[in-house]
């Protein structure tokens, strides 16, 4: 989920720091960011809370400008 990586970088978190704050492993966060794994709703909620955004923010894909 590229959106997680983008928000994480904008907020100045390393993968390690975000993973620790969300209570997941850094390797799992990396797999989620790269699209290799799909997080459960509970995990997505933890990540959203750690980033200070809503779950919807992580789920809604922004339309690209045409």
C-alpha cells in the first residue's frame, strides 16, 4: 500500500519507528508498503492510528488528474 509509505515519509517516520508505534514488525510493514501483503482491518487500524489518520484515508485511492 503505497499510501502508507507516502504518509509515513511525509510524517518523518522510519519503517522501524512506525512499526514499533503500530505494534507490528518492521518486515511486515515493509511487505505491506510494497504490496506483497494485505493487512487485516485490525492491522490497518493500528497503522492508521500510529500515523494519525483515519482508516478511510489509507483505503481510498485518489483519482489521478487527467
